[in-house]
C-alpha cells in the first residue's frame, strides 16, 4: 500500500529533522511548512522530505488539507499524519496502518488513553482540558462513537476518508475534532489504537493552553451546525428577522420583513438606509409545517419559532432596556405570525401566555457574581431544549455577554444562534475601573476581566450571526475575533413627542436644580470609570467656564470611583452631581435646555471606537 506521511510544521527546526528521518522508513514524507520563520523547510528537505511551504501561517487545518490534496492528486492509498514536535513515535506508524490494511477502519486515531495507554505524564491542567474537549466531541457525535483522544494529531486515513476530509471548512486546531464529527456522519469507520507520547520535547506548546482550549471548544461547537439546510427545507424562501433595537435603549424599534417579499425598509427612525442588513436567516421545517400546520403563519407563510433568552425581569418590561427591547420585539414577531418564547427569571418552572407570547419562567440564582447571569441563561437554555426542542428553531441571546456560555448547548443541539454582542468592550471596562479600586480587589478584577474576555470571544465564535448596534463594536469584533458574520443595525428609538409643558413650567423645573435655560452642560450616565466622568470634571475645571456642569447618575458614597468624583467636585459650586432622575418630564426638560450634551464614553456600546 502506497503511503504518504504528512507532517504539518510551524517553526520546528529543532525537531523536524529527526521526525522525518524516523518516519521515512514507512513511506514518503511530506512536510507542509505553514509559514515558519525559522529553518524548518531547509532542515526537512535535508532530511529527505518533500516540502510544500505556505507563505503565511494559515493554521494546522489548512496545512493538513494541503497535504491531503497532494496525496489525492498523486494517487496515494493512505496517509499518516504526525506532529512535527517529536511527541509522537514514528515507529508506531505500522500500528495505525494495520486496521486500514486489514480493512477494519477508514480512519485510525492514536490514543494516549486507550487500553491502559500511559497518560499519567500529561500535566493535570492539560488532562482536564482534554477531558472537556473529548466530552464536547463525543456529545457532537450523538453517541455513535466514544473517542478517548479527540485531539490526537497521530492518525492514519485511507483514500475513501481523504475525499470526505477535503470538504471540511475548518482550518485551525479544531480540524482534529471536526474531522471525527464529519466522517462519522458520512458512515466512515473510525477506530482507535494505543500509542505513547513524550512531553519532554522543545517547543511542545506553541499556543497558550487556555486560549487554545477555548478556541478549539468554540470551533467544535460552531462547526457542528455548519451544514447546509436539507433540500426539502431549501424549497422555502428564508425569513429575515431584522431587529433595529438594542438592549439598553428604551423603546427599541423593530422592523420585520420577508426576504424578497417586502421592500427594503428604507429610512426609518433608528434604521439607517445604507447600513440595513438582514440580521438572521433561518429556515422553517417543511415537513413539520405540512404535518400539523404549526409552522405556518396566519397568512399561510412558513414562520420561524424563536426563543428570546436573557431577559432578567421578563415581560412586560419593568427592569430595564433589555426587557423593553424584548417586549417590543416579541410583540411585533407575534403580530406577524411568529411563535415566540421569552424566558423570565422566577422562583420556579412555569409557563404561561402574555399577549400571544409564551413566557417560560425558570428558577434563577441571585447575587453579585459576574457568572450568575451566565448560569441563569444556561438553566433557561437547558429547560427550553428539554421541553421545547422540537418547537424552537432559533435561540436569540439578548443580554450580552452572559448568553455566550449557554449558547454552547444551543449550538450542540443544532439550533440557529443569534447573539447581541457585549454592549461595549466589557473586559476593557474593568481595565479602566481597576485604577480606582483597593489593592486587595485586584485579583478579583483580574479574574473577572479574563472571564469577560472569554465570554466576548465565545459570543463571536458560537452564533450564526452577531448583531452589533455600533460600527465601532462591529469593527472591533471583526478585527479581534473574526466571527462568522457581524451585521450592524443602528439603535432604534420612539419619536420624541413635543413637550406638554409651558415655557414657565420648564423654567420652574430647572430652578429646582438651580439652573437656567442654556446655562449648563449635561451628562446623564452610569457612574463608572470607563465613562470618563472624571475627565469631564477635570476639563471643566481647567476651562474656567461661567456655565455649570450637571452630571446625573447612580452616585454611590461607598463606591471608590464615586468617592473620587466627589473629591474632584468639592468646593466647586458650578459642578452639580445629581442622583438618578426617574421623572421623565424633568429629565426631558434638562436635556432640552442644556447648552451642550457631553458624552465621554470610551469603551461602551454605540459610543465606542475600535480598540
């Protein structure tokens, strides 16, 4: 049997020569140099390997596919893939080829854990990470196989399996896992054999273990539902859900339209004509619609069944901007014939109906921990998937970035996923705040910062579509995390109605605060460091303005940042620090009569710039 041994390599000049020398006893050796900056190609060629070089680093998956393409075009019967770092023993190549020679397998994996194979020398943190990745891969296989070492790069593959592998889109380290999922679904025979692994080699881990693990995990989950919808489903035109609202904005407007059925929405308040883009395209199940008619709207069209997850207070909206957005969106969806589920945090499991919307009440944890909202979204997702798995097509996580963790389970269940990204660069908020907190809280802030960064990463890698309400956030996410698709849909807002107050009544309200029309600058904001309230005060003091500076927000005498602001504004009668104003008329009068409105936000929401 004609065999090609493929070695993907990146900066492996120290080990590639010995790996090639030992491997070429068992077949032709091809080294795919994935854009190395050292002498990897030269050393491999001197050792007797065929070398193909990528000019830039494309990822392990891309390097493997280059090798597979070479094997297919040159007529090889089988290939063996082996890592270039020297961890695998090339003398074990015959062990992997034997099941293929005996026609008992199409893909053979060398496992560190099979039949008592030694894994004790693997570091504990790496064993834990491998357990998570193996478990995720096995869940994706739907019980058809139980793989003990899904991340092993030591494999043997026959020509039949090679043809299928060229259809895989993954280019990174997730290739190993997705290879198993893809081939298992195609009926390819997969087998594991025990191997040995060394960990006393140079350059053994090029990627940070934490980022590598989360990267592979997110890619496994994301790739799980990359398949094209079945042909029967494609007969129906896709529906488009275009939401022009955003959590955090009171009175979000929502536009719903059918692709190729309704005209372009054009210019509306909160919707930019030139930037309009469909946020989500999903297909209803044709057979389900034909069977019971539940998937058909009142106009006879196929509708999409959507679950909105992450609304803390539920509907009707009483808690904040996210709840208002969810109520506005779900009400319009139901009006257009969609079936909508909205999760609401409660004391127990309960379902009821509100204006045609199915409210799903789920028990929730309470507390200040940053992980609690994520846990609550996981509980809501698992309940929906257990009780309504066949009744929901789309899971829409509306409260960023907490829904990212829960979206893993939605992705594994092959649901379409839509996520609102973090309303700003959440982990950078903490970078700004940490300078104002006591030293003993630094570790807590650092851990929270890492957690928020990981949630931001997952919120980009898991969904079919990420909806950004800011061009700055869109550009930042595309540059930093390269999500599958990000669409920009501007903030929406209800039209401001003319004031019912007379000019005299407005002046009377202003004088309650010691103000005159157009005699002050105004800021209404959350009192947090990244909103740069301190910079406003410092700049105002330096300007020696005769006007006043009015800042309305959630000042807290026990908060370190609020204390700092009180100190800055001390003994300056022209600086007014006001508690939140819940009287809409009074707040409207303040905004209307301000000389200028100051917005100093740096990393938040639609105000932020790429960082």
